[in-house]
């Protein structure tokens, strides 16, 4: 699975708004998603991520629901200060 970016439905928004919040200023950094899949709802800002040794770059912004795969190494490029709700290994279909 690669990065999945889409607009959330009302149920997903309600679930995400109960989750922890993460914030980061504009900048570039490396990150590894170990052992857990992360899903986040972007509250504000915009960014892109690119997997190490991959050509695809994924862009997302305020209002997007983004799912990052397990065991994935990437580089974040935050172009506008970021604020997001996040949750690990959650199945929205259950």
C-alpha cells in the first residue's frame, strides 16, 4: 500500500476529531512509520511526502484524510505550518 489521500466522510471526521493532535513548523525532515499504519486528518497547513528510493511524491492539505503505510521510510516537506489529528492502526470500516 502506498500513501492514500482523500476527503473524509462525516463518520471519519467525527472519529478523527477525538484523536491526539500533532503540530510541526514549516520544514523538511526524515520519518519512518514503524510497525503501525498512521491515518491523519489535516487540520491546517500543507505538505508532501516522498518515500526513500521512490519517485512518487504525495501532496496533501487542510481537510485531507491521509493514510501512511506500515514500515515506510519517507521525507516530509512541510510547506505551511502543519496541524493534524492522528491515529494508528484504525479500521474505519469496522
